[in-house]
């Protein structure tokens, strides 16, 4: 693919990609950097891209995946295994332990949901995907998704109440 073909094929999507990047990063400079990295990655893969790569949904998904990859790399880079940190853990209050335990229990409860509810709840809560994006991924209508999320939340609340009730007894 020549540079001219590349520009004709992908540059018309620049404004949309920038808006998505800005929504993801909440920062103008980071959004510009993300779009620039995205176009660089596209350019490097220009000869292996499928015909569907011109589709806006495909490009947005690629951009979001690049953003997530960059976030993971930043997170890994900031985690340090300093000997002092291992020897002297920070003092944590009882509330923070309880909060962490509750979050772990909730993750286990989500893992016990039926496959469809579990997938939708993970996309909704963990990945913070909007309903229209989940709708595209699952083929379900946004209204149907809201019902599924509502029912899953009710189930989780009931199970969590039962779990915390057994802890207190």
C-alpha cells in the first residue's frame, strides 16, 4: 500500500479516532499521542491489514486495544519490587482490608454468573464499556442489555448480602 492509498483510506477517520482517544484519555496531549501511535501501528501493518480495517468500528476497536495495551505497560512499569516495600508493608486500616476482601468476593460472585450475564457485567463494570459498544460486541439491543445488567446486579446484591450475613454470624 502506498502512502497516498494509506492517507485516502485512513485519514478520513482521524476526527472520530481523536474523539474516541480523547474520551479514553481525558487529556488532549495524551489523545494526540494515542492517535499518532495508532497511525504508526497502522502504517507498520499496512500490507497485512484486511479489507474490514477500513470499517470505523474495527478502527475504534484497534484504538481502544492500543490504549489498553499502553495502560497495562504503564502499570507494569510503575510496579516496583523494592526490597524495602516487601519487608515493610504499609499500614492498612481494617476498612481497607474489608474493602479489598469485599471486592474479591464480588469478583468471585461475578465469575459464578451465567456466561451471558458474566460477559456483559465484565464489559460493563471492569472494562467500563458503554451499552452501545457492548451491543455491537454481543448483538443484543441496548434495552436488552440494561435488563440483563439490572437482573445481574440484583442477583449479585442478594448473593453478597447472604455472603456478608454468613460472615457476621
